[in-house]
């Protein structure tokens, strides 16, 4: 399943006692970060007839929530059914290090920014010190620079052996994945994190 901007602001959450639909929520932002805020909750439309308090009590006051962040200072959240999507973040200030490594400022929620090193998941590009590696790094930089913003999908706190977050970079305009593009154009080789040939 491809993540889209609709998957932004979906968090695993724990909820405190609710007064009507307003409740304290502890949001799991990934990276070991939690964010506590007040949220006005609604249930999925198919369950809307049930009280929010009863719904949360059945789930041990833990669930998924999609926040509407369009009104600053007043968060509205829809409690979701189903499995949690991957962690998906808006990203800015992306600095390309080489064809499969970059540094970026991830924005899990307004007012919170996390600077991380990312390693593109599922591939390996030539080192930048080589001619082909320098060319791939330039292509990646060109792709990143034309995006108004990037979506970065990660696995929660899953870092590879050098401490980088394994990630998929996606254009919010087209949904295209940089990872898939590099593989499709033969600019990188598939890589699952094991030993590389010649290493």
C-alpha cells in the first residue's frame, strides 16, 4: 500500500479521561518522542452513534487517531479502526549526502522538528567518491530540489547499522517514490541490508 498525504498526522495514541468528546492524548511521534495535547475526538462514521468514552474504554484507552491540524490551537481527531500505517512525515531542508543517504528535518507535528540521517530503504547506490556515485548523487539532488516538499516514510525507530533511519522518500504531488525511481532506472541495486557483493 502506498502512503499518501492523507496518512500524515495519523498517530498511535493513548487517551486519558474524556469530558464529552474532549480528552487528553499522548501521541507517539516516533523517534522515541511523545507529544501530549488536548484533542476533540470523533469516531469513524460507521460507529458515530456510540459514545467516544465507551469506544476508548473497550480499547484500553489506546487507539489510532488522525488529526485535523488545519485550525491552530484546536486539534480535532478521528479515532480510526485498522492497523497503524508506517510513520509518515513532512520533510524539509533535505541535504543529499550521496545517492542513498541524506539528512533531513522531519516535521511530525506543528512545533516539533527532528533532524535525522536517512538511508533509502531497499537499495544501494554507488559511493559518491566514484564517477557513477557522483552522477547518482546529482540526480537525487535534482529530484529533491524540484519537490515543494517531501514525504518521508519510516519504520518506527528502526535504524540500520550506521544509525540512519531506513526510509522511503515520496513526492506528495505524484506519489512517486525516489527509491523505486532509482531502482527502475538502474541507478541503484536492490539491497536488503545484508552483506554486499565485494564488501
